């Protein structure tokens, strides 16, 4: 039996959707996982530790990060959708989207990367809409900004072998798909005739954590079922 310690991943948004599926996939692959989420997590595993937390509270998030053992990989999967056309934009929605998608990512990377081992991994969940979609400008703005941020981090961390990438799915079969706050810009079925499945996204995330992906950094990998064609 190997005495090699399990690699440790930190995953946000672990209570449902893509974040939950990423956690379960990593656990099945032999990782130990710390999951952050506001809601209670529905699954149990001996190598999983759930931390109930509003990750947009910077002080509380920072305090939790300071208690963690060394993190080999960070996956920021928590997200929200708020959509409105021009003339109906809510400034508070813009602030909330930016705080969750960008601000939290900044805190995670800034606080954890110093102690992350060489060869570590950062994966952010983006969106295939980051290049622009009518009626979703507030959401898209944060996902577009994420690309420049991730590429900047990738360039900075490349000498240490730490990769930074974005997995950008199209409409994915998660609870967020039915969010009433996106009624002004509802999801569209991709050309493949079905929505993206959370497991498909999780598998790509986990591939980016593998040794085979060590040369992939600063990239946005899109899973869209043909919607970008």
C-alpha cells in the first residue's frame, strides 16, 4: 500500500451542478477534496471536507484559506446567472457577479498560490458566452474579464509549472439552467440536440489537473455542443 499522500483540491460551488460533479469525480480518482459552498452538501466521503461559507465574504474566505493544508489544485466552479437587456440593468447584480466570478478567484489565487507546489493547477469555470451574447452583458463581462486574468496568471506562474486554464461550457444541465433571473435571455439548445452534461465538464476539468495537461496553460477550453459554430 502506497504511503504517498493524496493530492488536495479546493473546489468552490460544491453543493450542486458542475462543482458537485467535479468533487465526486476527483474523489473517485483518489484526491482529497475541500469543498466550499453556502448550501449543505448532499454527499459524504471519507476524503471530502465541506466548509459552509459565503465565499463572497472576503474576510471569512481568507480566514478559511489560512487554515487549509497545502492545496495542489484550485477549481473555482461557483457561479451565478443574472441577465437583463440594456435599459433594465441592475448595478447590484453587476457587483454580485463581479464579486463571485472575479473577486473570489483573485482571493483564492492570491492566498493559495505561494504555498502551492510547483506543478499545481488552477481551473476557473467560465462560459462559452464570454465573447458576447445579447441580453447577458453583465454576466458576460465577468466571464470575459476572467480570460485576461487567467492568461496573466498563467504567464506569471509558468516558470513554476503551475497551469491556469478556463473551462467554458455552454448551456449545461444544472439547476442554474432554470434560474428565473435569466428569463430575458433563456438558454438555447445546442446544435447537438441536448444540453451539456455536468460530467462532461468535470471530466475536462480533471484532465487539466492530470500530468498529461502540464503543457496546457492560459487557455479557454470551450464545451458548447456546436453552439459556437
